C-alpha cells in the first residue's frame, strides 16, 4: 500500500480510536453511559483498529463513511437550533461530512486484488 494511503487511513482511524476510546474510558471510570453509547463506542473503536491496520480497507472505509453520515444526521441536528449552539452543531455536522468524503475517497484509492 502506498505510504500516503497508509497515512490517510491512520489519520482517519485516529478519529474513531480517540473518540470511541474516550467514551469507553469514561464509562470504565464510572461515568454513567447508555448501553447504546457503549455499543456504538466499541464499534467505533474496532472500526478505528481495522482502518489503522488496513484490514479490508475498501469495505472498512465505506462502513466508516456510513457511520459518520448517520452520526452527522442523528447527532448534529443544527437545523433545529438557533444562535451559538446552531453554529457549534453545524461545525460538528460539517466535520463529519468532511470525514465521509475522506473515507469515501480512501475506499476508492485502495489498490490490490478484490476477493
């Protein structure tokens, strides 16, 4: 795999590893966390490991893109807010959309034989 593709996959993976790991760590420290959040965070963390390792990168990147798209729409509903909170949620929404684009692009540049 080309070094720039490897770097891109590591950078994309860092988002999933850090955020999933952060929420899991807080739950282990006793912070009340919903079961759905725990499951989402564990999946996010595992997705980060798979991206960093380059495991089935095309499918993993597409799964990550789908996850970020769903998260953007469900978690960052800026269109329902006003004022500063709207700007904050718009920023998070657009960050996720940018990650969707990066992950989609990563899924298209993967070289190697298909199985």
